[in-house]
C-alpha cells in the first residue's frame, strides 16, 4: 500500500518495523450518516465520527451529557470522551466503553439499530456494542464513551489492542475516578471490540478499576483473528481497520500480518496476561462466535476468586440487550460499583446452555463449578476411511480417503446408542498427506445429525450455524508441549514445517468448546475440508488458503486419526431437566 507509514517500535527489547495507515476521513457532519438502507454488518456504523461539538446539555430523559470532554494523557496527547449521567446525581460509579468505533454513532444516523435487536431497543446515546446511557443512567450509573488515542477527534495514532492502548486506558480510569460526581469506583462494559481492551487494561491493575464485564472477546489477536490456526484471515480485519476514523494513523494489523506471518513480540504485545487480573469479572461467550475460544482461554487464566462465566448459544448483540441479561449484569455492577449486598455471590461460577437443535435448548443456565467439567469422560472416535465412519475402536486395517482441496470434503459419522451430552473441548488428530503441494489448510466442522443422517443445525440470527469448528495450517503443526493438555492441543505458530512429497504427518487440531445433547439414534458428523463450509453469513469472514490438488486423510493401523469428544455423565446417575 502506497499510503503506509513505517514506525520503528520496540517490543520485549527488540526493534520492529510496524506499518501504519491513514485513518478514514470523517463523514461530512452536515450530511450525517444514513444507514437506513445498509445491510449486514455495515448497518452497525463502525468507525463513525460525529461532529466535534463541546457542550453541556440535558436531554428529554433528564440525562445530562458532557460532550467532547478533553483528557490529557501523560505524554500530552489529548483524547475526548462523552459523559452521561442523570441530572443532579453525584457520588455515583461510572461504566466505561473504550473502543475504536466512534463514541456518538446516533448523532448522524437515521435509525440506530443493531442486527438482531429490534428498532428502539437501544437509545441513540449508545456507542456500538456498549452500555446504553438510556438504560444505565436511570439506575444510578454514569456511562462514559471514549474515543481512544487516534480515534474520532482524539490526538495521536491508534495502537490496535496493544500495550500503549492499555496504558492509555489505565490512565483514563484514574482520571475519571477523580471527577467530582464519581464515587471513585469504575467498571468497564461492552462486548466484542469493546470487551477486548477491558482485559488488557485490567491486567495493568489501575487502582480505581473495580470490576469488568467483557462479553465475547478475542484474547490472542494473532492465533484467533489474524492467523486463525495459522491460516491468514485478513479480510475481516481489513474491514475493521479500514473503518476506523480519526485524524492520524492506524496500527495496520493486516499489513503487519503480511510482514510478520509467524508469532513474535509484536503480536505478543496484543495478548494480555489475564493472570494479573484480580478484580471481579463477569464474562460471557457464545458457542457460535469467533470470540468463543479467546473468552474461555482468558477466563481460565484470570486469578480473581470473584469471576463468573455465562456460556450461551445466542449471537452477542441480542444477548447483550435481552432484558434478563441486562438485569443480571446490573446486579453484578450494583454489587461491585455500589457495594450493594444483593446476593450476587450466589451466582454459579459457570452457567452453561446445553443446545439441542435449531433454536431449542436442552438446558439453560445450568450451574457448574468448573470448565472443563471434572466429570468429563474423554472418548476417542477413530476415523475409518474405508467405511467413512467414526468407530469406538481403532480400525486394524489402514485405509485412506481423499477430497479435492478446493471444493470437496470428507465426512465421517458416528451414531449414539443412548442419550449423550457432549460439553467442553473437542480436538481432532489427523494423519494427512498432500502429494501435489508442500502445504495444507484444514478446516473442521463437527455437526449434529438426526436418525436419518440429516443435518440438525443450531440457529443464530435465524441462520443455520455449521457447527463447532477448528482450523490449522499443516506447516504450523508444531505443538507447545507445556501448554498442550489432554483436551486441547496448543500451537506456538513460531515456525513452519513444510510437507515433503508423499510425507504423511499427524496434526492435532483444536476445536472450540461447545455443549450439545444427542438423543439416542442421533449422531456426530465430522467434516474435513480445505475451506470453511459456511454460506450466506453476514460477517465478511474468509481465509487465504494455500491448497493444491487433493488432500488425503489416513486412518487405521498405525494411523490413529480420531476425534476426541468430552462426554458428560449425569451428575447423579440420572438426567434432570
């Protein structure tokens, strides 16, 4: 790209050349931003920059807004925020939204609507994926929408999910706690892009950050987003980077992904050490979302004794604004920002939904004490390439199956003889070969099938989801033995091991956690392909694959290809609903 600016930055004592690009120019404030005809994710107004307009006003709901309030960071850079609170209220806590999406999208939009959320649910004061002042201010909270460094009218350049951004956020928390109306207790709230900075800021332990609620987040920018399983996934990140609006430059994750295709210190700077988080945390994850793996990985490392996880089937946006969930989150914040003893501690450490099919749950908010569950019985289902089935025992006779890496797939089925719950981490070990290329990109789906073999999907935003997934570039198959567990392989992505012609190698592929019930006669279908099998989805997700010719999967004999599943026996010998 001709408009790139290269900066030399130091990470972990080593200097890197880091690419930045010019941020998007703001929309003409006189024209506004009409998204009434926009479709899909474009309708969420990522990156909208409202007109700079410092003022103080009270709206029709009695909510006071201090608009475009400046805050000087320690290096002199000035950033801006909007502060909402009920008129006349003092000694109240604040909820902070810290993200790159623009702090006043409602200013220029004909209709402020989020996918999966009916019109009018969210007020025009709300920042995308953030706590709505139209709700929280009526319950005695201030809501503070921030444009971080380089966003909107804030000075400097955007540091995407990195250490500089986290340090700025920690500074802002301490500044905000000193406002005359504030009780000195600050929380952070929001999902997805508003959730991710929370963990990075909380890991720095700013004294006045009392609790956080990161709902659906990515923990490892490299392995969960830019190079998912080592496979370049740059298109969605291009959409995010190109939508950021501001006066300066943006840390170009896409270009830096091309420059640094293996994990290094630049990427490590964007992976927070969540073991340093000691404050109360309420996190959620959706089984169907690309934030799933990062959320549970981060949560398990958090050392706070006051942490709660809710695992569910819904897409993040409708989940965020469902009344039941809003009430639940309010009790969390009232407990730790207002110190109201409301019984929150009685909330189970984990609440999980066990999915059945379509839009039906087998169980909802089932309480659990840990994850993975201690009573898990790991069962290996071995691939039988000759029968295209999964078997409880390793087939004695070696066999193989091939598929065209561009358009084909291999499928293996297993039928349950009795009702079986599968909850937790799955993973696949495959012995693979490519006779025409030195690389393979493998995509896995694990689906539920009915008695007659038909696919029984789960719905999300009314669309059928393909199932639990895993991805791996075969040259990235090296394992980190210290982090690999009996239920999850872990790849460091620091080296490449290209295939040789005719070479058959084992690869271990992590599959995101999920929870499903299989009734007697229903089964699992393992799909393996050189592409992600998913059509018509609203997010611009795609992967730059490196495949050629046929992929060959070996099974049986010395090739112990298998799918390991986490079978959950009933707690007390019976299933209670």
